[in-house]
C-alpha cells in the first residue's frame, strides 16, 4: 500500500505544480482545488508515515529457546508467536488504510475540481 500512496503522492505533487504554474490563466478560484490537492497530499504523507509493526519472533532467541524441542513443539510455538504478531498488526493497520482512502478520495475530488476550473476558463 505504501507504493500506491507514494505514486498517488507524486501525481498529487504534479497536479499542484501544474495548477500553480498556470494560475494566471485560470479563474480566480484556482486555489480551491489546489488546497484540496494539498490536503490530499498531507493525508497521503500521513499514510506513508513509518509505523512499528511486529515482525514475529526473534529467530535467534527462538532457536536458543526451542532448539532442543521436538519439531512439533517448535512449530506450535512458532505459529503461536506469529499469530500474536498478526493480531497486533491488525490493530495498527486500519488507521493507515483509512488515511490512504481519505487521501485518495480528496485527490479525486481535487483533480475533478482542477478539471472544472481549467475547462471553465
């Protein structure tokens, strides 16, 4: 999802640059869709902000602890620790997805507004 947000952020920056470059040729409301595009960029940047995710058990510590165990016990313990990590990450992911979706929606609204301002000139 980060690569999608980064691509959309590039599109957003290009649209803001274009609107700013041709502002004298557009209606006086050019700043309105440009502001919406700026807000979309802020939300997409917030979606890209690094978060700390649980990567699962530390392999060295796991090997030192479970190295003498049977394969079945080690497999069960590994699965248990991975499921704990997945559950913890499921709590951290929804805000990131919500920011991305909100940023994308504002980007579409800003682009449609830019198109409206550009065509009404």
